[in-house]
């Protein structure tokens, strides 16, 4: 598998000030990789939190997909920013927490995603360190790179030499997509993202120029309510009622009652209590069995589930909770079919 990116240095890109905000470009989910293999680059799909990081004068500023400032939560980014010296750069990548086998673990990352208290952040930095995996450069030393093709942006990114204790540039393969997908499966990674070599960077857009193929089926969801628990969960919730926004409102897609740690149960219960409402937030009718004893909440919390497949009536089959996604808002959630 070839990992080099060739091509001439861009001529004149025009000097521009560092942008205040660049929203990340997103990939479209597909069942298979593109057939015209030689026109695409292939990257491993990382299971973490997307982060666009502005670096100016050795100082980082990280924003999430829903424009939230995450800088204080991830002090590991300071060392990367310092390594760039006086350069002005905007980077796109994924913040991950690695497990004991060196694989990204979304569950392990969860405690880092909700913390802003400086003392707690310092403790977690030691106990649960994160790594920033950088896969694109969007602005470099007064020049926007958004209009450059992927091949050129990749060459500029590799020229930055980003490789440190808590940051690095993972490889990209030019061609040989099936081999990359097989390698991802062998390493129990989430999947592969294919990016057209001639694709420009389209901020905030979900584009056919980027295609993701996943081994693990996951879906972002909006919490619209909960049902009381029983047994060891009495006094808490037993399941969450989930939805996905559509043109008609919030479509009900089923409930999830597994995958919660004790910390997750406590955290979610507190968050939902603050969002309690008497109004059913779902656009259609929730089945009577699921609506029985339901407590409704304003649809503000976004989470992620792992599931087997979609049922014919548009419900999640065998979902299991993975965690909250505070980096995303309800408007970011789309049905991935």
C-alpha cells in the first residue's frame, strides 16, 4: 500500500487572516468503497471527537463540530501548538483516547468530554491521556488551503512533521482501498474513510467526495425521554427513548437500555432532570408499550448507540449506548442508512 502524496507546490494561494471558525467537512456513509480505486486516498476511521484546532503564536484553540470551544478540556494540545512555533495553522483531526492495545476507545474518552474544571482536567490528563490525530490542514501561514485538492493538502500536512507524545499524523494510502479496509477489520478499528484525490475541503458539508465504510454500525441519536428502571436501577432510568430529526420533527427510532456504566447513569439522570417537560417531543406516535410511564425531556442531549440493523419500521435493532456526544447538537444528527 503506497503512502506517499506527490504533486507540485501550490503557486499563489493569496494571503488571508486566520479564520475565526472552520466547520469540519463530513463523509457520506456507504456499504462499499468506491470502485475507481486509483482516484481516492484511504484513511482509517478514528473513534473519537472531531476537533478543528487553530494554532497561532504557539497557542491552540479547539472547536467541536457544533462550534463549542473545547480547548480547556484537552491541554495536551498545548504541546503540539508550541511545537509549531510562530506558524499560523488550522488543522482538522480526531481527539482519541487509546486503550491498552493502542486502539481508540470511545468509552475511555467519555470522562474527558464533559470536564471543564481545571483541577479535574489535570487529573484526567494524567489518568486518561488523549492523542490528537491530524488528517487535514485548512489554513497555513496566511494562506487558505480549502480550495486545494486533497492530494495537495495532504502533502502540506505531511510537511509539518506533526509527531509528538500526544499528537501525530496517521498514514493515508493512495489506492489499495480493499487492503486498507481489511487491515482496519483485523485491528478492530471502526472502518475506513475514502477521500477523492481532487476533492476540495467543503466546510460544514457532508460530501460524496468523502465516503466512510464502517465495520461497526453506530448512529447518533437525540434523547427525547426515559422510562423508569427496576431492580438495581430502581430510582433511576431503565431505558432512553431516542429520536432522529427529520423534516417533520423528531422521529422516534426506539429505546436503549443497555451499555450504561454507573457513572453514565448518574450523569444522564442529572442532565435529563434539568430538561424535564410535560410535552412529548416526538413528531409521530410513540408505541404504547414504549410510552408507558414515559418521562419526556426537551430534545437537547445527543448521544451515540451501537446497533445491529434498521428494522422495516425504521427502528434500531439491538441498540447499546456508547455515550453522550456533547460535541454535537441535535441539528447535526442525521439517519445513517
